[in-house]
C-alpha cells in the first residue's frame, strides 16, 4: 500500500463522473438525470449491494464475529452523535445541532456503495454481514439526536414517540430494500443467483458512474448557497468525517481482522446520512434547518470521503 492509491482513486471513472456533474452545474449546463431514472438507479444499487451481501452471508457461518460487528456498528452510531452534538451546540441552535449530529452518527448508503466499488477495484473482499451492520446503524443515531434535543431544549420536537422514530428509520425505503435484498440473496442458491448475475454484478459499475454523475449535479447545486453560511459548518463537515473515519479505521482492528470489513466500518463512521435522517427530522424536529444538514452531508462530506477519505482510511488500516 502506498499513497499512489490517492492518485489512482482520483482517476476512477465513477469519481470523475461525479466531478463532471459538479462542473456541469458551474458551467450552467442543462445536463440533468431525470428524477425517475435517478430513483431507479438508486434502487438498483441498493438491491445489488443487498443481494450480493446476502450471497456472501450465505457462505459464512453465523458467529460471534458477526454479533460483535453489529454491536460495534451500533456503538459507533450512538457515540458519534453524542460528541458531535456538544461541538455543534457551541455555534448552532440545539435543534440544528441535534439534526446534524444525527446525520453524522447515521450512515450514507451511497457512500457505502462507493466504498464497495472501491474494494472491488482493489480486489479486496468484505463480509456480507456488513450490509446488515449498515442497516442497524441507521436508527440509533436518529434516536440519540432527538433525545439530545429534547433534553437541551423546550418544545422543539413534535409529540413523536421513540417507537415511531425507530419504526420510521427501519421502514425507510432504502433500509427495507437493502435488508430485503440481503435476505433474498441469503435464501437464493448459487445457481439461482447466477441467473441474475449479469444484472447484479456486470452492470454495477456502469450504474454507479451514472448515479455519481447525478450526485455531482445535486451537490453542485447545493454547494454555493451552503458555502455562503460561513466557515464553521463547512469545516465541521470536512473535519468530522476524516476524524471519524481515521479513528474507526484504527480502532476497528480491535474488533475484526479482515481488511475489507475494517474499511467498511471506517467508511460508515465517516459518512453522513442525507436520506433517512432528513426524513425523520422533518417529522420529529421541524425547527431544524434542512438547508444546513443536507448540504453538509451531501455537498461537503460525501465528496471529501470519496476523493481523499477512502484511500486514507485504507492506508491507515493496512499499516495498523
């Protein structure tokens, strides 16, 4: 492993399509991926990841390693929003602090998908159970964020029970699809899986490239307005991602030995949710401003992770 991996990642076609999307916005181009196509591609990527994860899981014996991986993932999702909240509360309102903290404690399925493609490019395997770990990390951070807001403010949350929040987190469409695909992949035989392999495997990287082009366009549109808000939120979005990813990249070695699994843990810890958390916060904390926490996750943290974060996390894992 050497730092040339950074340069290699920067020339990855999928990443270059992401950059193309941002450039097209700056050039005021009319380039756009239709919403229906974008949604289909998103669903496809989640389906493919879940199904392949289920196939991998079927080859593994259920063990204490899997249990500890889930416990470690949930612990990450609980701890990160706790310290993030108190850092953010120095500059922002309690509502915005809690929403942002929840976003950074939760995970980004899109970043997970990109991390899987990165591992495939390096020829490194990861455990199928990591798909389940990702799904389990969605809800805890949302609950912690809302609890912190309720403790430190008065009347900022709607009359929403924790049970409703947890249900909402786990019934989110992306979570349902990836968990459902995981179960179906686990149940399907190898012969049955081979029947749809051209769809689940061969088309994956092409769809990922188009999806990242769309993400680049979306990020480019949100970036300018967000940067006008000041240096604090931008700096936080960069630093917290790299800090979380680097710390977890090292600490994960205490839980698992597998390089691929450690890398996935680092990426999940570094990522920020801009789908599940905004949907939940819209219900529970309507005073939180989505114009802050969605661009932080999508326009700042996501690009930072896929450009410089991924190779840094892998480098740390391979030297520790």
